[in-house]
């Protein structure tokens, strides 16, 4: 696909991603940090986020599988995911984390289970969006272009 | 010849002395973001994933102009790092900034009372880093 079409596809896709709340302006802030010294910064941070989130979700599942749930430990992992999702701009994941945090504070096992299900679902969705964005960004750069800055 | 604690800076490419910031965060995502934010402001950055590693580094590398640390970490928290730094005669002049994703007034006040230079809510923005510029240990 030629460069200007790639850029258009990227912008149109990103507009939907932002409109639907999967990502927020924090993602744009990360794009603005990207420079010649770290030309793949957003891809690197995004990849870290996806890898780290998988680990955190596994930890959450493991804690909730216990008969006696350690809500403090659970909350500590939820806070980690809250922080990293906020740092990448994964707004919907962050929002579910906030609800999850409240359930941890209340010590509600059932509430936490529901939050985990919702969190896993939101994570899968944002993962697909991010992977598509990264693929398009890589194609744009390979075609000699620059990645358009996105905004909410 | 080294300057008093915290006063020595490595030289950047143009011969200017670079400010050295120690960033502490167990989240790889947050660590990457804060390190990039600081590097974009031309600071030299060492990023570690635990308070234990931060204290080891401070014991061997005295030339740190600021510490910026996450509050919530396993084993030792950023608050405990802050206390250790402020209790140390050799480290206490180093400004310590705390980061957290929680907007907890009690936590914030506790850190400021213990001598934290500032408390930043995550996600940390470029404007937050700009605000720290004049408060680095010279």
C-alpha cells in the first residue's frame, strides 16, 4: 500500500480507537516523546505493556483461585496494572482497574471475579487495537514516512 | 576532583555537565516512560526496579542529583526509600520525588512531611518533569 493510503488508514483506525475510549491522550504524549534517539519508543513501551499485563492478569487469576483470597496482594497487582495502563493511555483497562480496586477494598470475591473477567476482556480488545496500530506504524516507517500524531 | 555530594555531574556530548536522576519503579512500563521523559529533558538516567537496587547504587555512585521513585513497590516502598535517604547524612541532600497512581491525600502528606520534594500522580507528564528542573541538587 502506498504511503499516503497507509497514513489515511492509520488515522482513520486511530480515530475509532480514540473515539471508543480504548486509548486516550497519554498515547499521543508517548508519540511526542519518540525521537531519533529512540525511534521505536512507542512500540517498545506498548510491547512492554502487553507482556507485563499478561503477567499481571495471570497473577490476579492465581490469587482469586485461592480459597482464602489475599485482597491486599490482589489490590497491589491491580494498582500495578492501573499505573501501567494509565502510562500507555489504555483508558478502558484503567477504568476497570479502578472498579476492581474498589472491590478489593470491600473484600468482595465475587465482585473481584467479575472485574477480572471484564479486565481480561478489555485487555484483549486493547491488545488487538495496539497490535494493529503498531503494524501500521511499522509499515509507514518502512515506506519512508513518519507516523501521524494522534489526538482524542 | 569531585564536588560535594550530589554536585558532580557527568559531561554530556557538548561538554555540559549532565544532571543524573535515579528512577525507581518495579513496573517496566512506568520505568520506560519515566526514563524517556527524563532523557528528553537531557538528564542522565539510571532506572532500577527496586529500592534495594536503588540503595546499592546510592552506596557506590554518589553523583545523583535527584531520585524519582514509585510509592508502591514490593518489599520496600518508595516511602521507605525516602525515609532511608533523609535519615542518611550522606544522602539526605538529594531531593526525592514520589510517584503514584493513587491520589491519596494521607499518603501525599506523609511523603511531604517526611521531606519529599514533590508528589506526582501517574501518568507522569512532560510538564511534571519540567517543574522539577529547578529543584535538582546542584
